[in-house]
């Protein structure tokens, strides 16, 4: 394994409502709600929900900010993550087509990319696009969900796709700053990978020269950022130092996010990347009770009831 940027860690979306996210990620995609907490950036509280396998493993962690009650909509376009792709076992797309149709999830198309069968779909309550990719190289244990049989279940991330008008300095950033190497091309898609590539070690660039840029601010219907795994804080420091040394100085200081520590960088594509080091989800809940209670940071503990009232976004799992 690389001793710098490794595989995919987590991805964070601005969605619609908390209930719509639970219905989609838990009851349709068969994930586990491993943490319910808050977004602490800004004055207004919003849920920060984490969906994953049983324990919130890096590379299998989709997090959401349900944003609809703010009234702010995103503008989709280049400079954003355009596709979030998960792996499923070979031969399972027939099940998924029927399962998604039954739950009224929009299916956009079924096709092949880089020689693999792909089913593209859309979050039924907002405009974020996802894919299911058949790939038997992914041997990770899925979450044991009552909604999806294990033989068809999502294993974790396959890849993410960044939309950009031209490749430009993004190739330099990925290869010199982010430790990913260009591996293949398929039409407008350019594939980058770390180590031997494959599930959870792949990121694609989608060249869309005629597409307008998307927005960077929070708003319903966008991927806010994507995070890659680093093995230690020392490596995280080195990545930040080296990325800034290449001239990509729009890079944050380390931020403690409760369950991981993070450094963010605005890439030449416009998409926001994160280098994340895992702390784990059992720091404030036992493993057998993950995601059952709203967790707030200690400095907000006395305001918990007021924060829940202001959230005004109830949901039932």
C-alpha cells in the first residue's frame, strides 16, 4: 500500500431531508446508519448523518447534510463530483434494476464503462447521481441489511468521478500531489488509481468542456467534498506540505471532525478533496449501538434540546 494518499475514505453530500436519506441509503441501498450528529460550520444546525457498513469503515462511508429546510439549492456542473460509484457482485444488476424500480428510484441508464457493467441511478429526493458497478475484486464484507440480500449487497465505494471542463493541472495535482497515477481512458473518462487500482482505489475525471461550472457553497443537490484515506497524522502533514509546495496553496489547517482529522484542498478542477485520518466511531458510542442517538459535541451538550428543536427535520429509521 502507498504510504501517502491511499484509497477512498468518505464522501459528503448536501441532500434534501433526513427521512429521504434514511429511506434511500438504509431501506433501498441497504446501508447502516452509523452516526447521527450535526454540522457545526455556521450558526444554523443541520444534521450530519453517516451511512456505511456495520462499523463505519474507511472506503465505505457516505455522509450527508440534509439541506432542504435552508431553501438553498445547488447548481450542478463542472468542478464537482458528478458520480458516486459503489461495487456490487457480478450478476447482481438484474436484482438492483428490479429493486430500484420497486422503490421508485430513477434509473438513468445501464451501460459499460472501462469494461464493467454499470447501473446509473439518482437519489429520488434530489439530483445527485450514483452508480452500481459489478466488480468481484471487492471482497469486503457488506452490512447485513434486512432490505438487501447479502449476495447482492453494496460492498463499498468503487470510485468517484469528477466533472471538469478540461484536464489541465488536475493531472499534475493527482500524479504529483495526490499519489494517483493515470491508468486508462474510456471516451470522456480518464481513470486514475493508487497502487493496483480497483475498488476503493480509483478516481475518474470526466471531461465536459461544454458544461457550466457548479457552485461551491452548501446547497441541496451537490457533492460537497470527497475524502481520501491517510495512514497517520504525520503522513497528513507531509501531504499538506508537498501539495502546498507544488503551488496548490488553497489548503486548510488540520480540522478535528470528531471521528477523523482532516485537511482540505481545493483542487485545480474545482472539486474539494480531503485527506482524512480515521479516529473511529466508537469514541462516543459502543459498537453495538452506533447511530441510535443524536451525538453533539461536548461544548453543545447543554443546548441539545434546543438544537433538535431548531433542526426541525425528524426521521425514523
